[in-house]
C-alpha cells in the first residue's frame, strides 16, 4: 500500500482507495499487471483494516524482519538453503517445531501441547414479579446440560484405573510432519489430541469426562434490577475439558407488571383518582407504597394531572432510595343524583372566573 508500518487506519484507507481507483480493472481493461496489483492491494487492505489481523501481521513481521525469510533462500553470505527450524535452535525436529511459534502467536495452545479448554457459557431467563425485582431476591435456576462426571471427576477413566501417556505423541496431543523447511503440527490421531490413553473408560460417562444432568444454581438478583438486565454468574456454565475452567452462566431477568405501580428509572409511579371537591378544597390522602402506605397532602386548587413526590419510597439501590411519584387525576362522576346536580348548578352559577380565557379571546376575534 506504500504506507509506513505505523500508519493509522485513516492513512491506510486513503492509500488503499487511491490505489484501488488507479488499478481497478474497469480503468485498465486487458492490463494483467494492473489486475494483479489490484488484487494485492485489496488483500493487503483486508488484513490491515482488521484490528486482529493487523496485530498478528505486525507481530509476525517484527519476528521475521518484515517477511524477509523464505524457505530455500540463501543465508546472508552463504549458499545453503534456509531452514526455518535453524532460526529457533536447529534440528528441524518436534522440539524446534516452527508451527509451535505460530500456534503461540495466533492464539494457539502453547507449544503444541494438549491444552485445557474453558467450558461454554450458558444462557437462561428468570421471571420475577415487580415487588421481588424492586426488593431483590434469590431464585433457583434449573439447568440441564453437560456437567463434570461425578463418577470419574472428569478424568474419563474408571475409578482406580490408570490414565497413561500417549506413546505416539508423548503426551503433547500433537504430532509433527516435516515438509522442506517447515514443520507442521496436527492433533494426534492415536489419542485424538488429548495426550493420554484411557485403558478402561468410566462406565458413567464412557470416557468423555462429562455427563448430562439437571442441576440447580442459586442466583442472587440485586435490588432494583430492571427488566431485561443480564446477570453473570462466574464459573456456573458448562464444564471445561482437560482441566480447564467452567464457563459462565448468564441470566436475563424478566420483570412482570404491577397492578398499581409503574417505574421510571429508580422512581416508582402511582396514579391516584381524587374527587373535584378534594382537588378544589385540598385533602390528605392515604396512598399505598410497596412496603405499606403513606399520608399524602393535596393542596387546595390542585389541577388534575399534577404529580406529587413522596421522597424515599422508590427503589433502593446501593443504600440510596429513589422516590414515589404520585399523579392525581380528578375523577368525573358518570351519574349524578338530583340533589348533586342541583348543588353543582348552584355552584356553577356563582363562578365568575373564565376557565379558558385564551380560547374565549380567540373566539372574539372577527374572521374575514
């Protein structure tokens, strides 16, 4: 791409776009050399635009002098072919396995030995009612899946019988094949990469070291958990192999609705109907909370839809309590007795204030 080895992503992208435009087959019809270079810059950009691939490339380049070593190339000042194994101690045998270096470099298992493998992560869901989610609780979670065999404790061998080292790979789990200056590793076919031989398999797991079972995990749900929250319980997922650690358990929490309360952040919400007389004259109401009830003072002249705050009666998290937000709504009766109707008509006759002055003023303006 013609950029420095420490070029940033923007510089690399700019260089690639320019070269791609100049070398594109549509711009160079019939030009095989331009087509070849176009493919090269595209492959280069594919590597360098990927953070992981670029890190691997940079590390390999630093080890091998920017790609200067090639199998069969002459030594500086010498004539014989270059063997990669010479670079790491000579011999070309399994102890100097060139693949081992790249196995380490690109996420391998550390020198060709059978590695311990971490268990898989497991996901599940739990359903909580609204009050339990606010207060916090502990719930049992039933899981069915792979687990460490209780008979052989994961060894795969019948208790009391030996587990021997594989005679083919010497316990490494890999065998090496030399091809020219390179040595390639592959999982040992005799032990299937485990590095050991089980003479008498465990009768319960048949040599796998794992069984399928149903288990219960107690999951602590913190107070104030929200719907959709995901909890991680370390080490409670699938069992590892080869002595590797277990995976993690991820629990998604689903929170049900409450017939009275809602939630806004950590504040709880509640709607309370009041009569016109209570709104106009003022009153003191007894309203429910999740853990009891509380007195709420409604001031005279409170409009319908006003929200009043009751401090400290919301969700408590990390020692801090949020509030309860109470919205009062004036309830209009569907039916009136004759006496109530006469009283309201008498009240209306005494009212001189216009409840909608802006509307009245707009109606008074003559229209063309």
